[in-house]
C-alpha cells in the first residue's frame, strides 16, 4: 500500500488553493513560510481578529515514507540520496495534506458541523506569540498519574 500524497506534484498550486479557500472563508490576511531547520511548512491567517498558526512537518512525512520505502543496497542511489528523495517527497506532500485538511475544516465550520474555535483554537496565537497548544501543558499542569499504574 502506498502512502497517501506521496505522488503529489505541486506544492505551490496547493498553497494557492489554501489561500483561495481562506480568502473565500473571509480571512483578512494570509502568509506562508518554510522553516528549513525544523522542516515545517507554516501557514498563518487571520479571521475575525484571531491569528491562526498551522504547522505541517515535511520531516515527519519523510520519516513515514522511509518506513514504507526503506533503503536497501538494491536501490539505484546512495542512502543519502534516498533520504534526500524522501525529504523532497515530504516537502511536496505537506502542502497537499494541509490544503485538504484546511478545506475539510472550513467546510465543517461553514456547514455548522464544528465551530471555528473547535477547529482552530489549539493553533491560535496568544499575545506572546506562542500557540495555545504550546501553552496548554502550563495551563493544565502536569498529567495526573494513573492510580492503577
């Protein structure tokens, strides 16, 4: 079985579609960036004064692709070239994955299935610039240990 999105072709076209979906949804601003250190595609947008910061890891996808397509000596490339290929595939795939996820979430909001907050709250930026999901461990405290463990 092949990994979904491994044959995705155009990251730029998917990014343009993301921008179109968010513009139609009523977002007042949109931006994207690649973080080469973390291998993340970052998409930010503002909707009704709330800034959302979405992150998708190309490195995570590349690792999943390598797990399904491990390097062997039979490959017609070096291990380094094989890993570079995995990174390129992951770098393209994350655009399409994020596009489809955003389309699905916006559709869920527009049809009343979910609220904007239910979908995007973990990714909303706090006044200090961090995402709510990153602040949650501090807000919730450390996890409670299982009494039966």
